[in-house]
């Protein structure tokens, strides 16, 4: 059976290893090849939409919108409008002005106000401003791409020129730009980078920080031949928001001076079209399928990212592959080590954590496509479940063959018709195997349950062991007993180990007692002795009778041992109590009676007769001693009985009753009894008569064992602890005290203490036994502090019934 299980585990691990390697290979292939790149772009867009940021206050869009077109007429507008706009903006002292308007062709039309060419008027305004950026584009010149520069006069007047190309991915969405483009001999920064350079007074090509990925030389070209167009510094655009995110004012409002100069001062101004049908608009990650964003707003997003030193960097191919492999490997480990339900939950958690991690990485400016890992996580659990289901069917078939060979020792009751109908319905092979295994296993469980119930029904602690002493079965009394002496695990333990802390047997002959070993419990030579049982004492002081008997199979081969333990503590305690009582009756009770008989005999003889007064005094004293002994014995018997009458009572009432009862005894020795009781109630549940007798005994002892003209103090206090309220009663005397060597015997039967300084007392040593018995039955506690000639203080702690 063990070999079969080992083979099953080996097959399961082999299948897990094959499936893991297959999923890791698929994940790595998909990640490196970029097959799922488009799905990753969709996920990238969703994360980008969730990562919205506040618009920068130092970026302002001057929009060529529908309102401006309706006010200034159709496009294109005369260039003197742009010159006037630049002069109006320049007067407010912005950081940079970006004119996202193409001025590719010269315009020598004379202006109406001064009669100068339009390009000259625009160039003059740009020179006076000193911070204007103009755009350029690329065009096809028959031999490749070339730069479509602004008119020479305008290009010369601009502070910097930048390209306005936007990269579109295969799905037509604008997600990136190249920050530098050129024809090999000349490079131009992107329009937004040029604006940043002008605002920070940086010359083009001398920037200290340019984000984006530098491309290999072979990948920079977009066309071949002499007019090859080159690109570099590929940057993913870190969009701050969708359309309308940045502050915008109409072109015509600025032109007319309706926008305050303070609203323009110290800002980056982007002038460009946003009107419907006019603007070069593109779908973006932040708009999705809902619309497009104008080119001027895309440039504003690029500028915001550059100013904040914020860009999105895509992970390298190998780093992305490794990052995708990690969650797949972790998931496969969970599938191997966990139950199906826990593995499913962990797979879901890993799936969500992978998504969340990629979203957080994008927020910090790094993008890693998690789609290959997510795809493998989706298919991992179904594939593993399918393989384990196949393994379960094979395993159940093999186990069924083994379980059918188990003997039927108990009667079985089965409805044949119902069973036939059930087999007809169960057409699935797995269900049939499960049902068959259930029937075979049920027979084994019933047999074991029969043995277990029989063992559990035994009242004494019982162990069933193998021939070498290993415990295979134990009942609840046995487990509870060994747990109580610090051995929590009984099954699989060795019998000699379980009994190692026991004393040596006390009821065997001296020779055997010296050579006794706990292995004798499992020795066939000691069967007769062990059948009678050996008496030992455990670490807790309990008296036990331990027996053992061998077990045989049908062929009379020894198969194990049955070891039982009978707790005879109560029997031995009763025997000791009987012996003490007999001693009490034979000695203490007979002594006074014998004295009385002797006095009567002496009184018959005139020569030995005492005076009547002395004779009566001696008779009275002996009678009182006998009566006191009998009364103490009866009170102790009642204290140890089950007949207690609990009631709600104020503890101070019982204390006052006890002090009043002892007042005359204390007065006879000129001893003062003082009470210190706060003005409050001390409610308890107690047997009033017995508890009052306890207090009377304590005060009586204090009077007896104190010299004349001393003080006995009785006090009460109420204390709170974690378990509730406690009432503390202190009875303190100024007496002779208890010798330190005798203090441990205070609550034992027939113990009397006397120092050299104190007078003789007639007690028999039952009073404190009575006190301890009553206190224990009230779930209370009694303690004392005493030293010779320094007095004794008894303290009773009893739970209060006040909540």
C-alpha cells in the first residue's frame, strides 16, 4: 500500500512538472514574440484612463475653435492676425509660445495697416517676442521623405522649430512620439520639447534630460535612399487626461485683449486648432472608443510629461518575459501544494495581484504587458484539474480492487432493488468508482468504529498496543489522563515512556520490586502478575492499579497488548480515612471515657475517693472533652458530605454572628475582638451555618492560641480582578503563631501544634480540616501568614455574588 501511494505521488509530480514546463514555455513564447501585444495595448489604455492627473496650471491652450472661426471668418486667416496674437501674448510675458500652425508657403500679401508683406509682419512679431516655436512636417519629395520647413523669413524669426509628428500604433491609437526626427544632416526636436527648451532657455540638442528609448541605427530609418528620414528617442506619452483636460481660451478672445495678462504670464502657450473638422485629431488611450483628442492637446500632454520629468518606459523583452513567468510559476506551486479550493482562490489572488502590479508600475512610469501571464493563469487551473481528475479515476480504480479484498466482519443491510437502480443511473465512470470505493471503505470504517466504540465505552483508561509497545488505540479517559500529566500525544507513543514517571510497584514482593521494569507489562512471562495488576502512584499523587493482557489472532499469534489503568485513589483515601477514624475512636474518644470509669472506681473506695466538688469537676471536664470530640467529628462529616444549603447572604452578618458567639470566650481571657467592616454590602452564596462555623473556628483558635489582654482584628474588603469581585476576610491575632516546620500540616487531620510559651489546649486537630473542607466546597480559598510569637493572620477569598 505504501509503495502504491508513493508511485501515485511520483506520477502526480511528474504530470505537474510537465504541465508547468509547458505553461512556462507558452508564456515565454507569447511574451517574447509579442503575439498578444494588441491585447496588452487595450489593457494599457484601461490603466491609463484610471491614472488621471491634475492639469498643470502653467500650460494654456489658445484654441482656434468654432467660436473664433465664426468671429474671424474662414480658415486660413491672414498672417497679420497671428502677428497681432503673438504681440498680444508677448506683452503678457509667457515662458514660450508654440504656434501649431503650418507656415510652409511664403505669403507676401501686403497688410492693410502698414502695407508691409504679411510674412515680414509675422516675422517681426516673432522676433520681438523672442520665444516663439513653429512647426515643421515631413513630405515626400520623390526620393524619400524630406522636411517641409516654414517659410525662410518665418523660420529665421522663430526661436526654435519642432516637428509635430504623432506615432499611431497598429490599432490607430496615438500612444507615442519620437522626440527627435531629421534627415541625417539636421535634427529637429519635437514641438513640445522645443517649447520646453525655449521656456527653460535651452538650445536644441543640448538638453540634459530626454526621456524615451534610443533606437538602434538600423531602426531609426523610415525610408531608404538619399532622403532617408530618421527618428530617435521613442517616448510613450504619459497622458494626464482626456479631451478638454488642459485650460483653454478662444483665439479671438486673446486677440481682442479679453484675456487678462496675469492669466498668460509665466505660462507655456500652445496655439492650435480644436475646431470640428479642422483639427488633426487622433484616438488616444484616455479616450478609447468615445472620441478623439486634438493634436494641440496631445502636444500639451507631451509638454506636461516633459516638464514633470515623467515618461513611460516599456520593459525590455527579456525582463517582460521573466516578469510574466513569475506569477505562472507561483500559481503552479500553489496547485501542487494546496487543496483545489485553496489553489483556485490563490490563482484568483495572483491574477488580481498581477493586474494591480502592472497598474502600479504604469503609475510610476514603467509598462509591462501582463497578458501572457494572465492567459496562462486562466488556463492553468482547468488543465491541472483535468489532469488530477484523470489521476483520481485511475487511483480510485486501483484502490477499489484493494478495498474489495477487505473482510466483511459486520452484517450489512442493503436494498438490492435500490442498488440496481442506482447503478443504472450512475453511468459516469468516476461516479461508479467513487460509489464502489465508498461501499468498500464503509465496511472498513464500520469495523473500526465498532472497535473504537467498544474501547471508548470502557470507563477505565485503556490502551491497545502493538507487540513492541507502540500505542495504536486509546480511549478518551486514557488521553485525558496522560494530557493531565503533561503527555499530550498518546497514540504512537511507547508504553514504557508513558509510565516512566510512575513510582515503583508497592504490592509486589521485594525481589520483583527491585528488578521491576515497565517492559514487564509486555512480557508473556509476567502475564499472571500483570493480570492481577500492580499498584503505583503517579506524579500527581494518584493511586493507580495497572493491568495488562495479551491479544492473539485466530492463529494464536501474539498481535498486541491491552493495558488498563484503574484509579483507586478514592479507595485508598477511604482506607486511610478509616484508619485515622479508628485511631481517633480508639485513642482520643476512649481516653476521656476511660478517665470517667477510673474516677468512678476510685470514688467507690473511701481511701481513694475525691471530694464531691473535685470529683464532679473531673467528670464534667472529661464529658466536655468527649462531647467536643464528637461534635467536631460530626461537623467534619457534614462538611465533607454533599448536603449544602446555599443561599444569598451578607458575609458581614456571618462574621458578626461569629464574633458575638466568641465574645464570652475572649472576655474570659481579656482579649478584645475588633471588627473593621466598611459600610457596604458583601453578598455571597453560601451555607450560612457552615460558613459561620468556619469563622467561629478561626476566631476560637485565635482566642485559644493568644495570650491574655491582646487584640483579634476581623476585617472585610471587596476587591476587583479579571474574574470578577472577590470578598476578602482577614482574621488576625497577636498570639503565639505556628512553628514554621508545622505550617505545612495545618489542614491535615489530627494535627495539633504547641510552642513552649503557650498553655495546653484540648483540641484533637479536626477544626482546621473542617475549615478547609467548607472553604473548598464554596469555591473559595484560604491562606495564612504566621511566625512564632508574631501572631497569625488567616485570609479567606470567596467570590462575591454581586455583578
